[in-house]
């Protein structure tokens, strides 16, 4: 860079007037003259060479001459150059420096013309200026494709005619006759509103539609922006369809004892995240649980992210996991034959009371089997003691007024490609009940351990229900009990869990997918390691945050299930179903359809009795409102 060089400074044309060591004094016009007679304002600035871009080494006549230069022939010369470059495939895709391009356009590069030509090239639609090169102090230009030029022209047109285009779109929206895919870009705000990402929709208001997320949902379906299968509920409750991303890393090396028996991870055949395994060594009963707390420290970024999710979200489309999917290989039990776990070693009395619960870090050999396989092997030496203990424990809890409600359950599958929905009844084996009892024993043992050692802990409790004197039989009786159940509570003060028939209880068997369980494990590990445990206030804060997120996940899961059931009804309009009366409400009957795990009201059925069976068929479905109408056949 020399004296009288022409340079670009913050997109101003400037001239170098002096050199002062490694700095240069430049002159530029900071405020241009106006047609009203206001004079131009010229400024001087000391700069380093890297602060400017050299357009021409000079010498330039003067700054005034540079800024006032003009030539009407430049437009046609640029077009001729474009045509020349476009005619050759190699040059059409190549990048050219400013100097090379000026030489092609003008035949020679003249200092006084440099800034004028730069302004024309930088604003010409046919040329693209490389922004990454510009950051490095280089001026590189390339020819735009016709597709890129058309896109820019379209954007410019839309900007110039914005109001006209907007009004035409609103009129089409009122008639629910959009021009797709073009109009889809205007519907993004309506989608955001329907997904509860915004509180209002300007587009809905302009088109005269009410500010209702259900109405927005219906409009998106009517205009074919969304299809019937679109499930908005996880997003509405703030959940991602993706699992947590941050890696846990490999499980740390630490001292562990060897579990003396093989433990069995008994789960559904397609289970991807088994986090518990059970076994009996002839003396002790073992409940071994996945050990992610070995890597997830309280208030770490992984812990905070898990607290925000509260739980793994299970919906028919799949699972959105609380912890990173890749962590399953190292932390889930049974995916590798030898697993590391936090074990609850139980010493049981003859009447199924826990005499001692010892919590320890273990290496354990795990075998994965399905509930059906476990059912077939329940009389084998390995599994028979577990089934016997489970039966005794169920008897103990029942005698302690535990509430055992058996409502129908179904499993919903959605084909990711076709969106075809299938609904199958949940098959209940005794092995399911056995695993449930073993998990309850582990939770009871952990709660007693925490209470004995005065540990702040997430205790789970539930007040006793008040059942009416004459509870009916059948499905109606099960429903009557459901209505009487109290909400469960989670806190640091232990209290009876009446629904389970237990004096102490905590959930500790799913730390891979429930945040409260993960917190419980962090606390137990800190205690058995002799480290500082969380205080009461810290524990309460974590319990509250995790439980709130978990409740939101349950709502999102429940609404997602209902959504796909309604889609199933639309996909299978001719199917008929058995329905049972479970409640009478004036002249209406509340009906249960067990094969769908769905309830519906039949109006004008005052004559029907509880548990009476009728055959019904779906008449109408409203996806956004989650409403369905059945008729009696």
C-alpha cells in the first residue's frame, strides 16, 4: 500500500495520504453531499494495512475525483463481460480477483475509476462477492447461476410488492385454498402458534380466525400444511423428538465387588434400555440397577439437561431419551454380558419383610430374557425363588390394603415410513408382576436405608383412597377405584404409600430414564463413598424441577397416545369394537373400549346397566380437539 493508493475502508472509498510507521493515514467521505445543498463531510483515520482493502495501488488524482467519477457505459460493459464468462463452462464457475475482473470489463485498471467500478460490481445481480475472502482482505467475484439470479429477483419483487402479495395470501388462506409449496413459507408463524412456541398469531388474526391452538391445528390440516398424522404434543410441552446429545463417556474405573449370581434383565423383546436385573444367590436377593450416576455429577451439564427433561419421553413414534442414546451400550444392563451396576442386596424374612438392605457397587453377569421366556422358566432353580418372593410380597402388600387396579393397556406402534398405526393388547404375564414386586422391594429397601441414615431423599407417598361402600364388579369397579385414588407426592419427608401398601417407598430402579431415580442414585453413591451428600434444600429443588418436567412428559405421552389412536380409527373406519358401561351420568353412559384402552360417552343410554356390553363403531373423529364419536350398532 502506497501514498495515493485507492482503498476500501468499511465500504467507504478512501485515499492513502501518508504513511506513519506501520500505520497509514487515509481520507474518506464520512457524510456525502445531499441534493438539498448540504456539503460533504470528509474525515481522516489512521489505519493498519489489514483494516483496509486495496482497490488500486494508485496514484489517484484526488478523493473528490474518485468519488465523483461516473461512466454510463459501465452497465453494458458488465453485461458483455457476463456473457463472455458464461459462454465458457470453466470461467463461468471460476472465482476472479477484482483486478482481473476490472481488466476484462474496462480493458485497463485506472485508479480514479476503481471505486466506481467496485460499487457497480458489488451491487450487480450477476456477480457474487465472496464474503469469506472479504473477511481476509481479498476481493473475489464469481458469476451467479441463472437460478441464483432468479431467486434474488423473486426476493426483490416480493419486497417491492410485499403488501400486495400478503393480501393475496390472506385471501387464499380465508378460503383454505393455498398455493403450495409457495404459500408454506407464510404459514410458519401459524405452525409456531399451533406448537405453543408463540402466544399469538398475526396471520390468524388477519385472516379472521380465532386465536386457538386447536383451530390453528385444524387450519394447518385443511390447508395441507400438516397431514392428519402430525403429532404436535411433545413440542407443545417443550420436548424434543431427539434424545439428549451430550456423551456420558465410558464408565469410570472404581472398586466394585462381584455379584455372586447371574442376574436376569427381564423386559419386552424389543427393549433398548434395560436398567434393572434380578437374581438370587441362595441367601440374598439381588436387584441390580444401571449406574449412570457413576458419571453424572450433580449440577453437571448432563445432570441439568436430564433435570429439564425429567424422564425419557415414550411416544408411539419412539423414545426421546433423558440420557444420550449412545450411553446405553455402556450403562444399560444386559447389552453386554458383564455389566456394572448399583446393587440393592436384600435379606428377607419369612413373611417377606426386608430385614436388611445393603447398597453396593458391583460387577454383575446379566442375561437378557423376555417376559414370555421368564414365564416359561419360572419353575427353574434360578427364577423360582424370585417368583415365590414376589407372590409373598404381593400378599403382604394386599394385607396392608394395597390397591390393585387392572385397567386395560395397549401397545401402539407407528410405522415411520407409512405412518400406519397398529394397536395390540398388552399381554400381562406373571413375570411382569414378579419384576414389579422386585422393583418395589428395591424402592422400599432404598427408602428404609435413606431414613435409617438420615439422608435427604426423594420419598414417594400417597394418601389412602376412600372407596364407596358398594364398589361394583368388573370394569365398572376398576374405574370406580381409579376415580378414588389420590395423587402421589414426592418429597424429602417419608410417608406411607397407601396405594402400594408400603410404609416407606422411593423409586430407584430407572436412573437411565427417570431423573428422580438418578438423583436418588447420586445421593446413595455419595453416602456409600463417604462424600458430601446433597442437603435438604438442594434435594427439594431437584425433586421439584424433575417432577414438574416428568409430569409434563406424562401429559405429552398421554396426548400422543390418544392422537395415534384417533389416527388408527381414521385408518380403519369399518372396524367394530366391544364397549362396556363403566359409569352412568344422567341419561348418558361412559363406555370403556378395552381393545383401544379408550373411553367414550354414548348419549341417551340411561337404560344401560354397569358392565353391560354393546358393539360400537366410530362415526366421527376430530384430531385437533382429540374428540371421537362412537355409535351403537
